[in-house]
C-alpha cells in the first residue's frame, strides 16, 4: 500500500462526508444497524440484542484500528450519521481488502450510498494503492447489487446457499473491482 491504512481520512462528496466516528454518532448509527431491513440485508438476523456499552466501545475504538478503515457516512443535508463504510480484511501482500457498507432508513433513496461507495473505493485505489477490493452481496439485496455494479464491481461467482434467511437459504454473490478497472472508469463504468 502506498499510504498508511491506519490513517483515518475525511472524504467529502456532494451528498455525503465520510469521516471517523464520533461519540455523537452513536444514537444514529445504533438506529441504522438496529433497523429490521438492515439486519436482514446484512445477514445479521441471528444476532443477539445490542449492548449499548459494547456498541459505544466498538465505535469508539474504530479510529485506533490499524488494519481496517471504518468511516461514518454523514448526510451533508442533515449533518446526521446515516450509516458506515468499511474496508477490512487487509492483505498487504496482495494489496487487497474487503468492503462492506450499510445505510439506515434516514439515508436511503437519495444516492448517499452510491456516493459513499465511490468515495471509499476510490480512496482504496487512489490513496492506499490497493489492487483489488471485493465484497459479498446476498441475492435478496438487489438494491445493493445495483449500487455495486453502478460503481464498477463485477460479479465473480456465487456462494450457493451461504446464508439461512428465515426458512430458506440465500445465495451470496462475490463481486470485485480491480485497480486497472478503477483507473479507467473511476467508479462510473
């Protein structure tokens, strides 16, 4: 990587600002991750109830992590935290990492998620010097898959019946974008 992954940037677009989490974000991010739709779409349906103190510690420690980048997605129109983006599972040898995001109800349907993905993935390639960014998206989340495709992620394969979804099984699609692809389209293929 050409930059220090421990550095926690602030990335500003037209609709969102991505920045390190602050204590005042806790109520908003808690509401976002406790949303029933977020719980299902992230495959977290079997999680235990949130412990407020554990959440405070978790989000309070994100800035100290040297092997991942967790950023609050802040809606510039309201100034509120509406979600998060995360680069994790760093592999320095192969210059790759995984990506995930969640946007709560207060940030949906206005392009905030798309811009947040572009900003984060752009940072991964243009500042961190990564070669590959990958993710998984569940078959029952076509909205997220459309956003990922719009930003340049390409489907690589399907993990069949990877998640129990109620009484059914759901597939997960592995997607990635590579540095030479990003250099060509900058998140607008």
